[in-house]
């Protein structure tokens, strides 16, 4: 069983790595998001985003790279703004 100090050091290392990644992302955000990243970014559920991505009539700004969906960060912001202005229900 690891000592309390070893556990604390491990937690500290994980926190430092998470903070590094967050700072890196904030300094240089990616142009595209995965479905999972878009779900975290928007607060819209993963399943709902997949449903929107599969529906070409939804206007959702997703495109495919192989079998993976990617979402344009800028177009996603515009799409969300339009939804809010129109008071649309998803």
C-alpha cells in the first residue's frame, strides 16, 4: 500500500499536468472540437450532439474526418448564438 506522501505526490503531479493542459488550451485553442469536447464546452449532452451531427438539416457545424465528427469552434459559437436568438428548442 502506497504511503500517504506518495499518494499526495501523485495527486499533485496529476493536478500540475491538468493545469498545464488547461493553460496550453487557453493560450492556443484548437480550431475544432470533438463531440466530447463540444459537450463539455456547451453543456449539451454528447448524445444530443451526435444526433445533431448526424442530421444534415440541423445546421449543426460538424464535419467528418473518417468516422470521427469534428466541430468548428467558431461556427459552433455562431450556431449557439443563432439558436439563442431564435429561442429554438433542441
